[in-house]
C-alpha cells in the first residue's frame, strides 16, 4: 500500500486523484439516497422528514469540517515543501481537535434536536420521524467528524483509491443494515426511521476503524502518541486560518439552503417531498465537479507549497474545463430522464411533475455550481480562503435570499423560484472566482516555503 511517490515533489495527476474521489463521494451520496429510497417505501412523510433532519446533520458535518479542511490544505503544502515530519504532527493535532469538536456537536444535537425540529414548521408524524433521526444520528455525529479528518488526510497523502474502498464497504454495510432494520428482516423488529438512523451509526463506526488503520499504513513519517497532545499555536493558527473561512462559507451556504427549505415548508408537503427528491438527483449531477474540485485542491496545494504557482494556475484552468464539460453532459441526461428518475422515489403524480419541473432548471444551476466547486477549492488550496467568504456572503445572503423570497412568494413561482435564486447565486460567485483566479492575487497567500528546492518536473494534469 505504501508508495514513495506520494511524498515527492511531483503530485499525482488529476485523473488519478479524481476518479477514486468521485466514486467515494458517489458511495457516500448513495447512503443518503438509500435512506430516502427505502424510507419512501414506508411513506413520503418519512422520507421528507428525514430529508429535513438530514439537512441539519449535514450542516453539523460542515461545521466540523473547519479542522479537516484546514488541515488538508496545510498538510498538502507541507508535503509539497518536503517537510514530512511537520506534516505528520499537524495531522495528529488536527485529529485530536476534530474529535473534541465532534463531541461538542454531538452533545448539542442530542440535547437540542427535538427543539430544532419543532421550529421547522413540521407536525404530526413528520415531526416524530425528524426528531427520531436527528436524535440518533446527531448524537453520534462525532464518528463522522473523525471519518472526515482521516479520509481527508488519506486523500491528501495521495491515497484516494484506498479511501474509496473504505467508502464502498461502508455503503454496502449501510444498505444491508437498512434493509434489515427499516423493514424488520431476519428476526429484527421493524424500526422504520430509527432503523435507518442506527444503520448509519453502525456503518460509520466500522468505517472509522478501517480509516484509522489505513492512514497509519500509508504515511511515510507516522504520527507519534505525543503528537496528539502536543499543542502548537503556529499549527493551530494555520489550520484555522484555512479551515474557518472554508467552513464559514459552507455554513453560510447551508444556512441559506435552510432558509430556502423554510420557504418550501409553506408551500405544502408536495413541494417539500419534491424538493427532497429533486435534491437527491441534483447531488449526482454536481458530484464529478465536486470530485475534480477536491482533486484540484490537493494538486494546487502541493504545487504552491513546492513554489510552482504557474503550474498551479494552469492546473486549475484545465480542471475547470473538465468540470464544466461533464456537468453539461450529466445535466442534459438528467433533464431527459427527469420523470423516470423522480418516479423511482414516488408514484404521486403531483410530486413527480413538480420535481421534474425544477430538474429542468438543472443545466442553468449546475454549470454555475461546477465553476465554483473547482475555483473555490483551488483558491482555498493556495491560502486565499478569506476572499471566497466575503464573495460568498455577498452573493448568497445579500442577493439570493431576497431574490428567492420574491420569486417564491411574490412572483408565485413556488419551488422553481428557489432553484432560480440558487442559480443566480452560483453564477454570480462563479464570475467573481474566475476574475480572482485570473488576477493571480492568490500567489501571495502561501503558508509555507519549500525545505529544499523542488526539481523541475513535467506539468501534471488529466
């Protein structure tokens, strides 16, 4: 499993990094889709309720990515600079910080989940289902915090394929446990939503154990016990300098999505179910751009750390072309198959019609999102993370939320109005990020200098 080229000054190519990341994220998304699909067999209300609860779980996971995102960027730059011992120390410190942070978030969701769900305009069985899911999954969310940091570090060291295999096993275990616990097979009680929640906890526990074992196998310079408890203000400052802006931007995005979801609750259960099913399809459309964005961040981080900004600049532009091309193709496929795709979740003709309508807008929305997923990740990897926060806040909060309110309630567009408002935000930010990358102002943001002069190597890329 160990490979010396993961720590050389030559980063692996984009395609080699991206396809395992794509499969890993695909499998992770399949876990959420499996919950939605199987729970739709219980009722549309159960599926929609878990969709609302899962949104807050995802928001919590995003909050906990402050450390894992920051650590991934810092470690990538230290690897590129040939400073392996320091990279290992930063990794160990990040794991300890993420574990403590995860425990705090778990306690918050466990103790406050009932109140949170009650404020989401839910009632009856939907409220009961949502509270059950957020109480169980949220109470054990620290497992995902640890999975995030171990998986992120594993990918940063170049072992994206190994991380993908762990996700494959986690997904398979989750689907089997869902089948057994949701519907009560093999002598188990029929647990419904609680079964989906406990299935998630079980699969994450097993996956975490494998991730811990695997990271230690692949590191050239391994973490030592004292590294987990040795506090370095310089390392913490660098981790949070990168991680906090990235997390703030993501939290801002998810908070805006929460507001949009709140808008939708006033449109009725058909709109809420339609949103959940359409979102499940949309996640697969932007999946490859997300994978390319993560792969690009690893490459750009190493190249910047190695003192090669020109190669990093060209790499991001090549990645952008790949991301846009694939997004256009997948969006067109989703538009052509939209009714069949939604029909896999429900037989309600009103839900199928409404969800299919908003999926027709996916070409407009997802192409803008593709640009952001690539360029924002590239800018973060250079150390230019603060800029993306200011740009994101202005576009998402100051523009898209008011626009969405007007389109949904005053223009009478309903759920399609939400999709149009999000598309306007994505394209506004895409233009801003494009201009920022072309300006090359990010070249002054590097966190580390190379320990040795990097040798000349061929340009990387797909």
